[in-house]
C-alpha cells in the first residue's frame, strides 16, 4: 500500500470555492478508482486555510491511474486560483 498526504494552503476568501471543486473530485475518485482505498479532504483545526488530503492506494498502478485520470487533470486548473502556494505532497509506504 502507498499513502499520500497532500497539504494545501488556500487563499483567504477562497475556501468555499476550493471545497466545492475538491468535493467533486473526491466523488469522482471514489466512484471510479477501486484501487484508491481512501481519499479524504480534511481541514486543519489550528491553521486557518490549511487542508490535508489523506490518500491510500492499493499499489503503484492505482496511484498512477489516479494521477492520469481526466477528472484529476481537470481539477488542477480549477483549484489553482484558490491556492496560496504550491501543494506539499508526501508519499508513504505501508509498514507490513
């Protein structure tokens, strides 16, 4: 299994727009990616405007399929204007 934690900082006043776009992406992922075991947007309790996406994939192929999907590629330009900087992405390997 492969875990991913993506940290996204959102511009003030853009959180509602960001959440709308991301919720649509999240629904697409859950409906179309059986190899994606978890895909959840979370919001920081201590840092305003900071979100973390918690992702868990069955294997490398599932992770690649996610990144190559049309809906993932389409979400980037929609989310871009909401971001207050580049996303920070950390990849994790499951301990078996």
